[in-house]
């Protein structure tokens, strides 16, 4: 697709690596080691908003307060003082075989401790540490750690008039034409590879290709003729969308990561009541095929795509109160119905006519200030069918793309309140009474009965359309060059066919949710010998439709924007500054809880 722009991207990549270290080898071998060091300083600009961390606006403040209070405006309001290192090592033999490995490491001094008040445990969710401290998981993701990114072997062979290329190991592939995060979520790319929202939230306007997380897979490209290509992959590793850890600045709410420890249901002091978070439940096997056909007469690239995939987005919140634990807390608070339930339960156990016995007692963590009355965790549904047609064509110098996507039996964005208001572990004769008296939904059987193949969340059929254009700016006397992209995403729940009571109450069948995203980047060359200046600006905004059927797919009137300046010095050093803003109603989904996270970011990057 977009041959002109692909050539430009290749040229830009070559320029960015002019200082890469290349080993002196024979002509059969190419061995290259590329390194990039990045320094980032980020400061909070917006003050903490009481709409976010108090009950004033009626939002889920008790899920958002830990992160919002983690950074205040004192001491320059520093969010991040971070050093990142990216190292990439490539070995290529005769242009056809080789391997690639890349890794990243980071250190951020600001995540040694938090500004969160040490005496405020009203809804503290990191039970393993005291209020004002970051959990081990938060320390790993945000303070200091390292990870392997790509690690794969590749080879290519000529087979008659065709050619076959294979990759095996950790790598990223994505089909379709989506360019920005919302387009990737609704399109094909976000179904094939997980997105790093920890990066997306800290750098508004990030392109989708910068956010994809590699996973272990086998992929192939078979060029059957000049205009027919068959692509396929089989994945052995599941990666979920990466969210900022609980209690860190860009986390919209607690309970969104696999390493979350506690989710608050009823805030309070000295004890908050809630659920212990469990590890994710998921499967790893998924596969897909993509038949590409180039219609030379029209200059049109077409792709016909099928995936059978495992969900990577946060749709399956599997949560519920343990009946015995909840009843004990309610009885202690003076609820006569709960007291009578426990009394009858004890009598039934003594008579041997009720199960399970005895009822579980609540878990009290005095140091963390919380009482556990249930369990919660994320299940990622498998066996989702995705059908897509992807089209790409250059029109008047603009690379235009379109994806039309249908997901069958896909998970739907959950209503967090309804997902949390369920119970399990009750004796069968008590179920109807509990549902009527407490207004809770029942989870049949054992909490542990449910997994990716036995999915308890809402599911249905979802249509998506992604339209975009990517082009170059011409010298017009005001700017000398640059680029722009525009992307519109449309999503619609066609039919909910299971557990529809758990669908987010703002999601409706046959209602189209429309989101617009844009990046505009004018450039001036040689403003000083060897120096190029750019002014990137971006906007993402959900226009209407109230709520996307996908988690993080858009909430009406909510968005983000960024305005920056970038100085490229001798194609070696890059110095940038940006103002990043979040806006919209505080009640516009989880993203609305980020409305006060405006920040100023300064970055220095060097490749060698």
C-alpha cells in the first residue's frame, strides 16, 4: 500500500540510522547494531480536579483518586524524569536469512515515591504497600526495568515464479490501514497485536505502529504473482492491552492491569470494602489469513482478511461478591437480612442440607485499610471471528485507506457497576432471595468455572469502518514541507446476543459512534545549518454516539490534543517539547477521569 509514502518512510529510517554501528563483514553478511537513548522530563500543568478524586461530580472517584493524587503541583509538578534506551541488533545473510533482537530499558527517578497523602487510605488499592508508595508492579513498569521486544528468525525463498518469506519468534505484524489508536482498536490491527496505552496516554497523537506490542508467532508472506499475495500467521503468545499500573499518574482507574491487587467497591475509613484482583485468564492460540489483490488498472490495493483471535482489550471483567464474605460485612453493619441469611446458612450447614459450608469470612487487611468481600479479574474471550475488507489507493498525491470490519460474537465494553454487582458461592435455596433483597446478579456455579472459552461477559456482533488519508505538505511560502494525516472511525453494535445486562449502559444497538483523529506536522528545513524545525499538532475527539462498543474506543465529547515543536539536529539529535491536553466530561467513561492530566513534556533523543 501507499508506495510513495513507503519509500519516504524507508528514506526517513535510513536517515535516522546514519550513525548506527555496522560491523565490517564480507559482502554476504550485514550486521548492524542500532541504539537510541531518550531523556524525558514531564510536568503536571493542570491542578488536581475535585470532580475526579471526590464525589462532587458523581463519577467513579474512588477508582481514580489514587492515580490523580499521585502527582501534585509541588516541586515543579514533575511526573517523569525518565531515561530510555532502545537497542536493536540485526544479522542478515545474503539478504534472505537472519535474525533480529531488540530490547528496551528504562529508569524514572520520579517513580521512587508518590505525592499521594500517606494518611489517606479511603480507597487505597495497592494493598501490598502503604498509601503514598508504588507497588512492585508499578515500580517495574514505570520506575526501572527492561524487556525483550523483537526476537525472531526470518528467511525468504524463491519458489518458481513466486517467493515465500517466513518469520518465527517475537515480532509484530498488523494488517489493514488504521493509522491512529482508535482506528487500530476498531480496525484489524488492534485485534492482531496489543496496544501500549501506557505510551499512548503519555504521548497523545502517537501513531498505531508505535504502540503495538510484539508477541511470539509464526508468520508468512507468499508472493504468488505480481498482484496476488497471501499472508498468514499463527500466534503462540497472548498479550493484553498494556495500561498504566494502578496508582500511577496516567492510570484512569484502579483494577485495569493484571498486577492490580484490589478494586474498591465502597470507599471508607478506616476500611474500604472491595474485591481482591486475580490474574488474567486467557488463551494464546489465534490465527489469520489475508489475501491481497492489486488491481493495476485502478491502482487499487484490496485485502480480504479473516481472523480467529483472542481478545486483547479490557472487555471481560469477571467480578463478584463472595456471598459469605459480603453477608458477614453487611451483618456487622447492622443489616438484618444479612444476619438472618448467615443464621439460616449456619443452621443448614449443621443439618447437612446446605452447601457450600461454612460460609467464607471476609479478609481484613489492617495495614492497607481494606476488607476483601469477593474476587475480580479479567478474562479475554477466545474464538472471535473477524471479517474485513481493506482498500488502499493514492488519489491526487494522498494515500487513502479504508477498512470495513465485522466481528462476530465479540466481547462488548462492560458496565463496570453491573459487572461488580454480582455474587457467587451462595447455597441454591438462597439465590432468589439475595437477588431480590440486594439487587445483585448471580454468577452460577463456582467463580473459577469461567475462562476464555466459557466467557461470562456481554458479547455480540460489531461493525467498524475506518477511513483515512495521509499526505505531504508542499512548500507554500509559510511552511516548506511536512506531512498530515486524517482518520475517521465509525463503530456500531449490531446485535448483543449474550449477557446483555452487562453491556455499558451508554452502548446501544444500531447507534453509530464517530471519532475523528488528525495529525498535522509542518516543517521548515535548514533553519540553521543542519537543523530542521517541525511543529506537530494532533487531535482526537469522539463526536457523537455516546459510547463505543469497544473499551477505550471513544466516549462522546471526550478527546485529547497535543501541540509541540521538534528540532532535528544533524539527523542525529532530536529535541522536542509538547503540551498535551485531555478534555471532556468527567463522566465520559474511564477516559473522562483523565480530564485533569494536562502536562508539558520535554524530550531529547540521540541515535547511534
